[in-house]
């Protein structure tokens, strides 16, 4: 899907928001460098959620998302830090498999939900499709993940992990292979202002064998995807089984209880309540 980012007032606003989010994330980054202590899993009625960060990032990117997903006490939420020096996402996916099994055993749940930002979504998808993870993962949510590869930042091609995210890579060829009977539901959030995705439509999942819901996000960029309150509200809906089809920025009203076709909010990121704010356009 060859889409380009249009130069407009909305694009400029999205870019300005990216700068704000980046500044906040740089402040929080040191807090997520170490792997979190494994907590005792409380009783929860829904599958536990494991969050997977992106390239050179860490669990601190999920501060707001994690708080919102666990706010009602119905689901246990944890974040998984993989090494920033990893050279092969397939190795990371095998480590993820062990982490998922440990989480399942500790919580007493048969299946988990995965939410991955950027590269983290590819790690989760490789585990689901290629390592038998579909028997253990109920829902995979990806946020700005280069499912068909991205051409951004060609100067990073010397890095093996970056080469795996390029169109036509061996890893992406594996993910394009048939996956009959894959039991995991996949929800892919993509934004027309995601400057890390080149082209932006690459963050959609296009696979005939997968149960896919592609959700377009309007008005924000790559870094804001795991932090914007409306996207967070939409992720909660997706994990509850009802993803919206389009997420857009607009004036907030009240939080939806069912899946809308267009979700809109302008609530500031710093003011995100525990359950996430959202509204219907």
C-alpha cells in the first residue's frame, strides 16, 4: 500500500506532538533500562497482557498504556525488555516464547495478549506465526509495526536487525508464507503521519491466512502511538474484542463502551486518566 505523508497543517501538528512525546520519553527512558521485577500475579478475569517495545527502546515507552490497561483490575499487565543489542529478531522471538510460558504458568491463564510497538510487533508476530505462539496468544496488537518492511533511514542498513525490517528481507519473507489455521487475532494500528513507516501503509497486516483488523490512526505519528489517550482507549477495546476501524484526533466528549467506527480526542497526553480518555467523532 504505497502511501506518502502529505504536508499539511495536520502533519505539522502531528510532528509537533512527536517532539513533545520524544522529550517526555527521553526523560523516562532511564527508568525502563532494567528488566522489571517479576511481580506476583493477582487474580484477573482476562488474559494477561505482555508489552513489547521497539528498536533501541525499553519498557518506559508503555508508562501510560500500561497504567490504562490495568486500571480496572481485570487484566494483569507486564512489559518485556529485550536487549537493545539484539541482532536477530528471531532469537528475541524465541526468548519471548519462554517469557510467555512463564507468564501463563504464573497467572494460571492458558493464553496471553501481546501488544507490540514498532519492532516489538514484528517480534510478537514472528512468535505467533513461526514458533507456534498462536496456541498461546489470544490477541496480537501492533502499533506502527513495519509488517511489509520500511525503507526509512537507509544509513542504518549496516545493522543486521534493521536489515530484517527492510522490504524483501528473509524474516519478512517467512512472515509472508502461508499460515493456515493461525488461531491468534491480529489488530494492526497504522497512521498516515508515521514517518518511521516508509511507505506508511506498511504498518498494515496483509496476509490471507491471518485474522486481521487494520485500524487507521489519524493525526499522530510513530512515537505517539503507544502514548496517545485515544489510541490507548482503542487498544483497550481491541483487547476486549471490538477494535474501531479508524482512530482520529478531534474534540473529546465521553468514553465509548462499544467499538466506534471513528474515535476522536484531543486530551493532552500528560493528563491521561487511568482508564484512558476517548470520544466518538
